[in-house]
């Protein structure tokens, strides 16, 4: 699909040092397609610090809005929509692909890492199916705020480079303001990218993809088994880290599961307020497949799908089933180890033992029974306010005494806990409030949240209100994919 001819904007100063590798892969990997220009772009946010890290120059460009709306193409861009498939809620969908996203190209940042720059909400592509290729303001700002907060929390994640209003209306349940997000990722390779070629039996393409992914992400893992292991390790660490922050991705379909091990696709994601392992926010997750606690299981299921796709690369796939299965079956132990490390740090332990897992689980059970706030309880262990989160104080006091004796030999439990237990997380009700304001034309709450979540471990009295869990009438019952 050839888009309309895009103007070169006079005086455009922004320079992105593109170095495109995906566009050099064979034709079957993508469709070349340009963004569809929008009526009246206006800039909501531009992440200058990230732009600098990406090696982008000419940041005082007066036409950033046009550029990040897709109304003008920066020099060196090779726009395309990527092809992929994926299991959605356990059902294999043989063809998905970028239906509302366009990869502009890649840059190599000041850290030497190659990253994709992608517009999301930039119009239809050959993979749009019934969709309009657009995004509305809500999910764009949600992804902007939450992905940048995740980064500040130290979680591997895609980043947000810019957000632009399109000046156009998109129709969802009702007419809503349109927007485009510019997303940055170490790559957009997904488990589903491997699945599509494996399912089609296109082994040469699968091999090409494998070689590409190895070179880009895991140069030491030149064999499928080593590659699987490397991806599993990053995903195990990622999911354990999510859980240590009360984060629920919400739609861990294999097409939303990144090969690089970054958090990707902030749709119905949410941070939990009061602790319950079965917490689900996503309106489409009716059976809790992607609930808070299920994430540790579902990531293993997703890695089993990657393993299945990789089997086709083996000289004797039949014979490889057993060792690959054993590898996948070892993943829960990886996750448990990462979980223990993360939650150990949350209670001030530098070298937690399996016995400590029991101590942590006991606290979580008390929290669950009392519906204690996840973030404030753990941060309260640093501040001395954890007890305030409980009505059933006897149980907490008993736990606290045993915990105190356990950490008595620790060198710097407070330091560990302060770095593992954030003061601020992007709470759902704040995100919803920010989106409602932006829809009404007020971006101040967006900018305030961005400022606050840039230092989530700092205890800044100016943001004391953002620590507060939702009042009963503020509780967000469900989140939406926002497509
Ligand atoms: P997601 O829910 O973001 O993981 O998207 C799942 C699939 O639906 C992907 O192939 C998307 O490209 C596609 N999709 C989501 N929203 C739209 C839209 N508004 N227009 C076209 N395709 C879409
Ligand atoms: Mg997706």
C-alpha cells in the first residue's frame, strides 16, 4: 500500500542517524508502507533526553509535531510494517503484523545499542485487517507514562520518544481524539515473529530471522538451544521484576512477548493497588489467564511456543523435542530464583535463602487477607509505616518480629529496600484522571505525572498525593486494550 506522497518539510532540522537493518531482510518479512498524514498535528511531548541518547540531532526543530505524526519523513527513514503471528489468549492467529504501527528505521545509540524507532497509530497497513490503523489519545498517553515510569523503575522496556495529537477523531465506543506515539525498542522481534515462519514451514526465512536475532540480541547464542536459554533468562528476570513491582502486563500474548526481553505493548497493563495474586484488570481477560500471579506460568507457556518454533531449525527436530522440553521445564526454577532475589531485596535481604521465600510468602498472605496496598506496605518497611497498612496488626507484629531478627545480620537492609521498593508507581486512577484531563485539552496532569514518575524511589512531599491508593469511588475496575 503506497501512502500519499509525503512532503519534505522546509527547514526541518531534526536528524536521526538511521542505520536500518530490518529493511534489508527479504521481502516476506514486512510490507513497505508510509504513514498516512494527519490533519492537524500538535506535539504533546518529546523526550529530549532519550533523543540525545539515540544520537538524534537538531532537537530544536520547530516541526517535531509533523515529523512524529508521520506527516513528514525524516531523511534516511525506510518505513515498513512488520509481519508476525501469535497466540492470542492461547489461540493461534496465523497472521497479525503491524496493523497500526510503522517502523521508521533504526539508530545506534550513544551506548552502542541498536534501537527501532516506530510510529504507533500512524495509519493503515496491509496488516490492519478490520482496524483503522489509528490510536486514540488515552492508550498513547498511558503507554507514554507507564513505559517511561517502568524505565525509571529500572525495568527493561520499550521507551516513549514523542506523543502527538493528530487533530483527527477516531471512533471507538465514542468519538475520541486521535494520537500517535513514537516508540523506541531494542527491536520489535516477538515470539510471534518466529512462530509465523515456523507455522508456514518457511525454514529459510526462519533461519534468516534466527541469524538476525542472534546478531542483534544474543551474539554468543549461535545455536537454537543457547538462544532459547538466553531469551528464557531475560524473560524470567523480567517477569519476576514485574511481579516485584505489582505490575500486571495484561495481555501476554506471544505477539506481545519480546525476544529482547523488554516489556512491550502497554495495552491494558496496570499496577496493582491492594495485593491479591489473582488480580486482573484487563476487560478482555475474562478467565484470568494473564492475572498477576499467572504471569510466572504464562511466560513459560510462551517460551514453549518459542521452543516449538525453534525446533524447525534443528537438523533432527524429532530428536530435539526432549532436550528442548527439558529446557523449558527448567524455566520455573529460573523464575523462582529471580523472584526470590527481587522479593528478598524488598525485605532487605542481600542473599535470600529458600527459607526466606516462606518469610516473604507469609507477609504476602497477611497483605492479601488484609487487602493491604502492595506498594505502600513494602515501602512502609523502609519508612516504618508498614503496620499502618494492616487492620489485623497482631499478625503483622508477629511477622515483623521474625523479620527483624532475620535482617539483624544484614549490612544495609535499608539501602536494599529503598532501591527495591518504590514510593511511586503509576496508579490506575491517576492514569485515568490524566487521560480524562488530556481528552478535555488539559495536559498539565500528564506533565506532572511524567515529572513525578521520573524518580519513583524519591520521597518528594510535592507528590505525596500520588502515594495514596484510590478511594473506593476512584478504584479502576477494568482497563482496555485501547485499540
Ligand atoms: P495489540 O493488542 O496491540 O497487541 O494488537 C494486536 C493486533 O491487532 C496487532 O496485529 C495490531 O497491529 C492490531 N491492531 C490493534 N489495533 C489496531 C488498529 N486500530 N488498526 C489496525 N490494527 C490494529
Ligand atoms: Mg501487540
